[in-house]
């Protein structure tokens, strides 16, 4: 039985950007107001990165704005916050997961909490419910090291005469960032009922007419497959429109992918890790064809392709890859690559073709 996963690698161009920041820093600062970007050190090399949480937030916000996803309601408590925990009504609860820990009423000689199980979530269902996100993603990490620069600025606008300016310091970079993601196609729109699982009884009751029961497990329910396919397609199409990041007012950068390789694999791995590497001068980015061939050699019998189609789709912006011509030639002449990868034009066109292939893969390999 196949365990179909949609997985891919993306490359994002950060142009004079400070997309995800670590807050105030102390090392080597010249002014009190100083903000550093997030970075990973490997020896003396420093690689800026974007957290997985930030990437996911950008992705969700495109889904809200462009695909009419409604944000799941948030309950804020003294030391916690959680979404509605309703993956049937709210697509983001389905695809992005949650941990909803709703309060119980307590007794046994102790003062009962003023908030009962019924008032905790509006309809009952106290307890802890968790959904492991079908959509998983890595950090976005710079391919090129030591690209971080410091920028000195000051606030002087309309200050009273004779006032000192207020200096500040920040960091920014120009680089390419790579990351990977997976979507478990079996898990999208599939829910188990019970505490420490996906659904509370009250959420199930409120939405029972929208769900199909599993014939072998009376605690397992699914959305109709057409609904699940649409949700996956929207997530993929949103990736092509990715936007967001910190400091965009004065560090405007386009974060939609400039290179993408994505497709369908039988298994839960994300095999297309670190496909991009610096060139010999550490100035531009290459697609590591040797690594890609090695991955395909191991996974060729686990790639899932639509009938008369390819399992993987490749899209790119011209002039981004230092070895662009070598890559294009390999995709049309190398037997392993041309068998499994379809050159698909731009990143947006590749993701559109990937989305179009979702129904064939889910109808052919998702069990119910």
C-alpha cells in the first residue's frame, strides 16, 4: 500500500532583505538600538535563515488573502492559546495542525474552576486534542555563507531644533535561501475522534453530515476526496504566490520561489534536501546534479507519476542558476532525469502543473 507524499525543494531570492529577525544583539554593536537577522553558524561561516514558523505564516496568509481560507478562531488563556481545533470548517486546522488544550472542570475538594468544560470552547469537548500537521516544512537557509551586512541608520525626521538624532543599526543580506516541504496526502481531510487525537465529540457532531465514515474504524472520518484534493491544490498554488517577511517597508523583497523541484513520492521522507550549492567563487548558486541523480537512483521505484506523465516538475527563473545550461541539457538527455522530471517553465507554471496532477495521484494512491 502506497503512502503518497507531495514533496519538493524551493529556492527563494532575498534581495537586500531582512526577512526574519532575532531581536536585539550585543556582539559588536555600535548603538543601543540594534537588530540582528536570524543566522546559523558552521565554524566561521554564518548563514542567515528564515524560521519554519515564519515560512508557514507567510503561506497561511496567502491562503487567507488569495484563496478565501478563514482563520481558525483563537482562544487565549493565561498561559496558552489554541485554535478552534475544527479541521472540517477551517482548512488551516486541517493542513497546518494544532494543539487545543481546553480546560476541564475540577472537583475533589478543590475549588472548581470558574470556566467549565462547556464554556471553554463554547460547545463542550474539554480536554486535549492535537492534529499532526500534514504540511511539514524546513527552515529556509541561505545557500551562500557570510552574506550578512550591517546597516547604520538614524531617526531625525521633524525632531525639535537642537535635538540629537536617534541612531539604530540593523542587518540585511542578499542571498538565495533553500528549503523543503512535504504534504502527507493520506492525512489531509482524514480525522480520528477522541482525546489526544484530531476531533472532539462536539466538533464531530456539529459536522457529521460533511464526513464519510471509515468502513474499518468507527473512530475515523474523512472529508469527501474532492474537498481534500481542492485543499491540497490550493496550498500548492499559494506557494507560487508566497509573500511576506520583516522590514519590507525599507527592505522590499519578493519571496516567491525562483526555482522549484516538486512531485510525488511513496513514503514520508523529504529527499530533496540541500539540492542547491554555492559555485566555486561562492557568488552564485548551482543545482547539484550529482546529488539529484543520487536521490533519484534511490527513489526511482518510489516516485508516483500520473498515467503517461512525470512524477516531478521543475521550474526556474532564467539567470538564477550558475549552471542553468548544464541543468537544462541534463533534464533532456540524462536517462534518469528525463524519465522522472518534467521541465515545466517558470516556478509558477511548474507548481500549477503539480497542482493539476494532484487529482490523479490522490485518486490512484490514497486509499479512501
